[in-house]
């Protein structure tokens, strides 16, 4: 991939801290997605509520590993002194479980994402990046402009180093200020030590298993965002965009 | 004339973050478990140090209502009373179980003034605590049960724990073992449970006595307890670290 000199200087939009945090967040996000998928493979059942396991009903199950519907359980043994129908049963099936590296990779990558995200957040506020580049301005809120912006995404794209469009701004704001905070906080809600100190997390996300399910859906939405983001990056000039977000000089 | 500042904003943020990190590192580095140069274990240590540095160490894990109790899967390495179990079978345990654990006694040794054996009756006389808590498995599922047991702190106090003691190791008859630090060992909800959901600990839930550490993930909760060893130095009897798992599982 060779980039002509004049194009290099054209792609001069992103601040240095935007580029470096974007790079770290991209790598961490990929590591988190892969390790998160591996973790999900060891128990591909999702629930709603305070707790859930193979002996309780699932919200839905994903056929993503040999653990799906494995059925390797001994006979149910009821608890003698409980009035409900709760049972215990021993698992006889040798499950797929790579959580030794899966979990530790997930948390290590989460540390990088957290650190880079924190820098991005703080710098974004204080430098005026959020206000100047991401906050929509009032005149952008017209159905006509919104429709034109929407339709233009399906036309031929050309590389632009100027301001973001309205849909682009709203998407970025949604990802930065909603999806990332939700996925981080629901991650915290799965931690026994963190929820001991901050039990409100279990309240706002409706319990441990609800937090896990919300974490899953937030991850699905983030991956969808990544795909759309990549499609738009490719359609509007992949090499120039990539150059701009990685090495491009500051304006 | 342009005002000269001691440092600009970016420098201030950077310096703040690095010095906060350095404080955390220098304060705890000596106590951190070994990593054997593995980057994943370094991430585990970072999580351990930050959780120990930031979270309240006396905060109680969420306690639930009796109506929240769920079914409870058994997913350990095997039944120590079953001769066909390659990993877990223990002849001594099988014989103890045959006599309904009449001759069972917990060995407490290491950095204690009075090393010795505790019969079930002797343990029950020390102190009792009942809690309805959530078991959070690394696989992703969770289960809620009511546990009654002896606070580990009461056992350690009775055995005369020495000032030099830093870690406690737990050995099960199924040849499974784990260790925790003194902060978790002395946590009010860390108990040696002999009763589950109102009945004597059922066979496959860890009879006659099992560990409950409510501020960590499920695999720290050693079943079928045989022996407790208090150590001055870090011990990883399982071993978690060299087999590719995180020793600390607050998350």
C-alpha cells in the first residue's frame, strides 16, 4: 500500500491522542471479542435474573460449542428441606472450557481498553473534541437533512477529511456514552468482589445473570457497529482513512 | 506575552495517571503472586492489586432471600468416594463416608500456635453463621443457596494464628486445593460450611465440610475439606498459576 505524499498531508484530521487511544481500543476490542466468545462457548446459555445455571430455565441458548445441549448430567437430587423444586445434579460431561486464558485475556484487554478509554474520555471533554466534533448542532436536526444523510450512506462514498455527518455523530455518541459504559459496568456486575463493594450494580442491571445477558447484547451491538464502521471506512477510502487514524498529521 | 505554565493539561493527566499507577504498584508488588513471566498472570496481578487497593475489604457480598434459592449444579473434578474417578478418588474419604463422617476431623496446621484436629462438633461449638449467597462459576453460570458454617476467622483465632501468617491453603479429599490471602480468610462471610439449604452438606456438594469464599469466583471454594495450612509465604497448592489459571478471582 503506497500513499502519495499529497494525500498524506490531506488526511490531517485526528489529534494525536485520538489516534493513539483509537489504536489501543481497537486492539483491546478485538482481544475482548475473541476471548469473550471463548468464555461464552464454555456456557452458551443466557438467563434473566439474579442467578441461572444448567438446572434452571434459560432465556436462550447458542449452538456455539460442544457444550450446547450436552445433556451429561446425573440424576437430579432434590434438597430435602426446601419447599420449592430446587435440585442438585452432578455433571458427567467433559465440557469445552478454555477460560484459564480466556478470562485472563479478557481482563487484561479490558485493562487496556479501560485505560485508553479513560484518557479518551478526559481528553475528549477538556480538549473540546466531543463538543466540537461529535455534538450535533441544532441546524442538523431537520428531517430533510437527516434523510439526505441516510440516503447518502448508500451512494458512492468519497473520502472526506471534513466534519462528521449527523448519523455518524449520533452513532459515535451512542457507542462512546452508552454502549461502552454499559458493557464495562455489566462486566463489573459479574465480579463478586466489585459487587460486594458496589451492590447497586446488581440492582440497576437486575442481577448477576441479567448483567451477563446485557453484557452479551452490548457486545453484539458493538460488533455490529464495528462492521458498519469498517464498511464505511472501506467505502470512503480504506487506505486514506487508515492512514489518517494511524499516522496522519494533526491539523 | 504567553503565560508559561508548570505543565500543560496533557502532561498533568499523564503524570497523574502514571503516579497513581506507580503508587499502586509499589504498595503491593511484594504481596503479588508470581507470574513466571506470563503476561496474562501479570494482568491477573494488576486486577488483584487494584481490587485490593480500591475496593472495601470488609464489604459483604449480596445476601439473598430464601425465595431466591436456585438449583445447584455439581461441576467438580469428580466424586472422591467413587473408585472409578481417576482424578478424585480417595480411599480414606470413601471409608469416612461409609461411617457418615463419624471419624472425620479437619486438620489445621502451619503458622498457628496450636496445630491440631477439629471434629465437626468442636468446629460447630466455635461459632456459626448462616448466609444465602450466590455461587458464581467462572464458566458463566451462578446459583444461590443457603449455607451454614463456621467462620474461618473463628477457626484461625482458636488455633492461635501467628502474626507472620499471610495466606491460607485448603486441601480437599478429591485432591483439589486452593489458597486465599488473609483479607479473604478473615472476611466475615468466609465460612467452612457444613449445612446447605438446611440439610447436612449433601455428598456431591462437598460433604462433610467445604469452603465458601463469597468475594471470589466458584473454583476457590474447595469441597470435601481435609486440611487447612496457614502459611507466611504465598502458596499456590492447586496450583492455579502454573496450570494457566488466575489465582485471584475477585472478578
